[in-house]
């Protein structure tokens, strides 16, 4: 398992949290958004899903991974 914290721009409300966490969870990874901090902590199995796919899923929701 791998763990990483990404900085994600554009998350400002609870619906954003649900969108981002849901998109990552759909890939079989665990995500926890820290809204005040503008970050997302992700636990994932790198043999099952790539970090690149996780970043794309977040960006597809309309947020910028920086
Ligand atoms: Mo809330 Mo987030 O109205 O993009 S869903 S700001």
C-alpha cells in the first residue's frame, strides 16, 4: 500500500469533498480531504491503481492537482 498527500486547488465546500473522495473511492483507493488545508490524503495499492489515474480522476471532477 502507498500513502500520499496531494495539494488540490478549488475545493471549497462539502460537496467538493464528496466529489473528490467519491472519485478516488471509485478507483478502489481511500481518500480523505482536508478542506481548510486544501489537501487530499490517499491510501492506495500501487499494484492496482496508478497515482496518475488518481490524479486524473480528481482533475476530471474539476479540481487542479498541484
Ligand atoms: Mo460547493 Mo465545490 O457549491 O466545487 S461543490 S464549491
